[in-house]
């Protein structure tokens, strides 16, 4: 009805008769679905999730979308120009290393350069006959010391930042408000996580210097500041709570460095003798466990032999047996019911948990382990968002909630109210759930 691609038009431009039929069908089908699904909420014990979390959130999201967030177009333009220059320099360097020009953005041509012309190891052709040149392949080659794959990775990163963020965001600034207005969807992710689109403001990379530069383009009005508040290591905290792991719960209550503690426990090294690489390995294990990581996956992530990775995971389970128990129970519950639940009762379905295909079955088993944690985290921040408006209004503060980026909330507020707002926001986020560990 609205077309696709470059020919796509807005709904406002659709002919009235066509729009009328669509709108009537939309309303009719929504009512029919409501009449079927609403009674099931009580029968299947889902009324609390709907009434206490999802339905109140509609008004919260509408207000956030309407307010939007201010963007400094000059910063974006400067970044875009810088990326363009660096992309060109990298492109020239890549062509020099290859000995001729080729389309760096073409996986087929890149594969031929890497594996046919340069004779690099690890070339594998897919069904189309072209070599695989994904990030994992290039990263592996770069780790071996090959310069061209490393430069292609950097070229790809800058190209994506330029096209997806700096260039795209400039075109999505509302001319009337000078702000970008994302749209949040509540029913896309099975775990209950919100998704952001047009533009997606949840995927701006923050682990790279370039990604952090893009975030500097988001600004506040004169006299205002932006405030970011996030739940620290929320899924690890939920794991400690759900699996009832006393050592982890104690560590969180004491505000200990959880990754250093894990490193000390698993590798048998006193905390004061830990080096940074060892702590990083423990961090990878902590977060990998949440996602049901395999020895193969951990070995690949850390660049270590699979046998070592297997030993690390076994040592982790030996130190925290409750984790293994939780994982086994989650998988068994999923196999029996076809879904798992968050701590608030949200159901996350895991189709394929009994699949005969080992790869698909293993994937869904990992989902069964992680979904209750990720879903509970999503529920908690939604509950915080529902509480936030009244909390700020009751404190007579002028802060406005602008964005939600998974475990993070971003506010705009008068600079003079920063200290008071921090206290209210922290207290509200901490009160969103009652766990056996502190939330922040």
C-alpha cells in the first residue's frame, strides 16, 4: 500500500479510499484479536505483565518519542567528513597491498584477493561459490598478523558508522524540533526488550572511540544537561538471585569487583596479584555463562585452546554449582513447556528446543538459559520507566526521560537540578524490583 524502497510513500499520501479500507480492517482485526487474547491473560497468569508493565508503558513511550533528543548536526557533519577521508586513505592502502584496485565492499572480490591472489589460509567457499569473508574470518586472519584483513575490518567499521549513523542521522533530524524521534516497539523481541527504529538509537557502538564520538552529537538544550543512568551488570545480578549463588550475592552486596573475584576463585590467584588479562578472561566467562557459551565459543573468543576453555568453564561450575543447576533446570523446563519465564511471569517461547538438528537445538538451549535473565532485566527497566514520571513530578523536578538503551535510561534536565535528579532517578531504578542483590 505504501510501497517499498525509494518509491515508498507515507501513509498520509495514500489515496483516501485505499487508506479507509486498510484502517477499517486494521481496527476490525485488532478487536477480534483482543476478544480472543484478552481472556487468556488471566487463564495463563499473564495479566500482571500486561496490566502492570506493558500497558502503562504505552503512554511513557509515546511521551519519549514525542520529546525526542537534540542532535548537533555540525558534529555529525564533521564526523562524516572525517570518516570519509579515513575510508579513502584505508581504501588506497588496501589497494596497494592487493596490487590493484577492486571493490572492497564486494565479498566475492575480497575473497578472491585474500585467498586466490594472496594465498592466505582458511579460505572456505559457500554455496554460491564465493569465499566467506565475514568479520570472524577477517578477524582470525588479522590475529595471525595479516595486514590487509585488519585494514578491511577498519574500513568496514568506518563505512558502517558513516552510512548508518552520521549520514543517516543527519537526514532524520526533524526540521521543526531539531531533534530525532525514534519509535519504540514493545512486541518485537521475544524477551520483552524494547526495540528502537527510524532511527535505531540502541545500536550506536560505545566500545570504540569512533562510536563514542557519535554519542557526543546528542546534546541538551541551553541550560540543560543529559544524564545517563544504567543498571550495572544486571544480568549477572539476576543470575546470582535466580540461581541463589551465595558467593556472588555477597560480592554484589559488598560492591566488590565481580570479575576480579571470579578470576580469583576460578584461577586460584589472590585478587591483589591479578593482572588485567586474567580479569578480562574472567569477565568473558561471566558474561559467556549467561549466554550458555560452549568451550568452543569461549576458546574462540579468548583465542585459547579449546581444552583450556573447557577447564575454565568446569572450574567456574565447580566454584558456583548453583549456576550449572540453574542452566539444567532452565533447559529442562523449556523442554517440558516450550517456554521459559522471567521473574515477573513473562513467557519467552523457545521453539526448536527439541529439534533433531543439534545446532538449532543447542541454540535454543542457550536461549532458554539467557532469556529468563535478559527478559527479567527488560521487565525491571520497564517497571522503572513506569515509575519514573510520577517520581520526578513528585520531587518537582523538570527532568524528561528521552531514551531507553536496554539497561540505560537517558534524561534531559536543568543543570541546576542535576544533584537532586540523580538521587530520584537512582532511588526509582533501585525500587523497580526486590531482589536478593542490590540492583545498582
